[in-house]
């Protein structure tokens, strides 16, 4: 959504550069590492790099989602916070370890679930992750901000304008890198060495060793805090063991013993994990990486 003014000659030159970028991957683009997808949860986006924007052109991809979806570091690096640009709104730069610089633009500046501020209000805990400071070093998958529509995106659907600039130079098309990026189940809170999850959703399939569910809410607990976000449609497969505790909550609130064999596809379920280290490996949540410590089924069984 970010717009920049250009002179006519400059616009022509930039149009030629964009055309070259769209023709195929450049050496600079090829140097961009495999990324962690910068937004956790479902988003929609198109290959809109190079599209006209006012007197300029679109220098990134817009990832359309819901207000306050977690925004994470795409690779390890150092962050710099910028507060209150009239066009970009709340934004930050991530200076990646690879030399690539990432622009995160239009972060949240609203205190409720809708546009409630007339002026840009870029705060830690609102636009930026709790505890985030300029100059701080982060790892890929660390929570750094929240999706919004600040700046000249005000009044339209919340989204992240995401730019990729190899070696801090001109932007390249992020589309291919986003398509190859690792999608994460949850964002790693800053300063957290151990977390546990509570997952709400519906049963998909069970076996003697695994439990698959469609997740619509993820709660992340650390030793100091707990956060919960509701999204739709991520299916994951957890391991379960002889130590996993299965219960069923009946309509009258009674809790009775249950088992994997009694889980019905489509029924509501809550799963709790044990404490674990929040690394990219566990954030990706590939089949069997996470383990169910407790499972609570809902229904008569």
C-alpha cells in the first residue's frame, strides 16, 4: 500500500528495473535465504509487486489478514522501529543476518478490533511485540509486531506490506520467497525459552500413535504470560503416548475417561502440550513434532 513520489525520469527508470525483477530471479534475489512466513495464521496475497500505486509502484507484497495477527521475524537479525510515518504508519526494519533488509509496514495502531484512532499510535504491545526495542536481535519466528492498517492503509483491510531488499538495496519481488517460506503455527514470544500450547479445534483423524486436528485457536503460555489468538483452518498432527491423558466433557459438564479410539472426526477438542523449546522446528509443527499431554473431547462419545 506504501506510495512514494517519483519524478517522470525516475519513474521510467524504476519501471525498467521492475520489469527486470518480474522477468525472473536475479542474483540478489537468489541470495535471500529461506524465510519464516512473516504473518502467523491465514492471509491472502497476490503477486502485486510492481503494480502502480499513485505516482509510484508497489515495492512489496500486501499480506491481507485480520487485525493483530502476529507478525514474526522472517530470518534472524536486528530490528529498528519507526513510529508514526504518515504513509507507512507503524513500521519496522529487520536487518537480516544474510544482509537482506525486510520492511514491515502498516502495523497495528488501534486499541480495539476496529479503526479507533484518528492519529497514528505506534506503541509497544499495540504495533510492536511486548518488550521489543530498536537494536534488539531476534531469531526467525520471534514475535515482532501485529498486523494492522496504519498510515495510508487506514480504512481498508488490515494487511502487512512486506518488502525484501537484498544487501539493503532496491526491492525484489517477495512473492516467490513467500511461497517457499515456512508457515508457523505460533509466534515465539520474546524472551521465552519454554512454552506450552493449548489448541482448540476439531478432530480430523486418530491412529494408535498420532492425533490430527483442525486448529481454530492457539494459546501460547510462557512462565510469565499467556496469549491466545483465533484463526481458522490449520490442520496439524500431534504424537500421543501412553502418558497422554484423555478425557471427555459431557453436555452436563461431567468429565469421564476417554481414549483415542473414541475420538470422532468433526467433534470439538482441546489439546494441551507439555512444555517445550520454541524453535523453528516446533513452530513449523510438522507431523509428530508436537506431543499431546492432555486431550479433552466434547460430546457424548
